[in-house]
């Protein structure tokens, strides 16, 4: 039986030449994202802001968001955010913290329930106090920073300095673009989002390490080959693995987006986008960056027989 191959054997394509487009594009996009982040910020969930999240579903499976906003406003609970989701009459209400602690928050939930239970079924009620939200912000930030630092230290020890810098560039690029996805789409940023970012960092690292390992092998084999040609060869030789890994991950995440339900929908969407970003980065950002970082073959290592010399000639 013939095996399925997403990428044909002996693929020869000049990926590195696209750095003249990918570098300016990613740089401009990163600057734009940083600007939007400073100006607009993230759509923080109640994990970080505190408050009460109430998710309801219309008994008629068709919600009137305008009327619902008027009902909530009439309950005098402060500035509330009402947003429809799904196509079955689902609505989420984000209610601000009330003065008076837990008792006030419980009274708020009771007031909302009394005002809406006639026409809506309550699916989820979640309350986070100011102290808990402050601790989550602190611990979440510390966790992300420590994880990124750990990854950078690992890369520094795993590779020579030039490779490590290239991998760090790719990883930071993926983090910035993923955060940009949160800013642009206004997907709620909560503790699940922290988990998604850390998972994307791991996926980015894995993709980069695979390509860089092949690059180091080829540096020992073809010591006189031009760097651009060698990098193209390493990307082409690992493309089958890259395509298969990305396709498998995207199929799984796509199923979670469609069938996973409201609870993990945000996580699955961010991960789906993150896999696309990491795949693009490993091919068009991290590897071409090595051209400008001055990689070279290790001294004292004899080149192996040039058995694959025919594969080294890439199409322009």
C-alpha cells in the first residue's frame, strides 16, 4: 500500500529567498501589534479583572441581546458587558465587582437570576474576587516570564550561540504574533490563555530544534556549501515532518474548535492560530535568520561523503 505523503520526496524549493518578504512583513506586523497592545490592551477575563461571569441560554434558542441589556441595566448592577455567542441563543454577561465582598457578589447573582430566569436557562456562573484576580495576574505573569527564560537558557545550552540566538528570535516572534491575535480578535485573555501561550512556546521550540539539528548535520557534511543553499536543504529535508506534525495538530484543534464547546473554544482557536504561526516562523524566520548570524561548520570535523550532492541543487 502506498503511504500518504504531504510533501514529495526530494523536494527542492528555495524557501530562504522569501526572507526579503517575510522579515519586513513580520517586523512591521510586530511593531503594529506592540502599538495596539500599548494603546488598546488585552480583553482581560474575570480571572484577571475580578467580577462575575454569567452564561445563559434563551429558552426559545433565540436571544434578544438589546432587550437583555436593558433588563441588566435596570437591575442597577453597574456597567455590564453583554455578548452573544453561538447560534443557539447563548449570551455571556460580565458583571463588575460589587462593594461589600462575597456577600455583595452573591446578592448580585441572585438579582440577575431573578431578573432573567423566566426567559433564560443559567449555564454557568463564576465569581472571582479582587484578591484572587490580583494573585492570578501576579502568578500568571511570573509563570510566563520564567517559562520563557527557561526556554532561552535551554536553547543557549542546546546549541551554539548563533543557533541559540536564531531560535530565541523565532520563539519571541511567535509569542508576539500570538499576543497580537488576542489584541486584534479581542478574544478573552484568561488563565486558559496562559496555558495556550506556554503550549505554543513549546511547539515553537520543537519546530525550531528539528530544523536546526538538521542544519548542524549538514554543516558537518557540506563544509564548503553556501549558507543559503545549505539552509534551503535543511528546510526541505525536514519539510515532510513539519507538514505532517502541523497537519495532525491542526486537524485535532479544528475538531476542538467545532465540537469542543464554549469552555475550550478560546483555547483551541488560539492554539490553531499558534500552530500556523510557529510553522511559518520555523521556515521563514528562524532558519533564514542564521544567514545574518554567521553560522559556520565546526573546525576539525571531516566532511562526510557528498552522497546527497544532487539534492543540494535547489530551484531558484
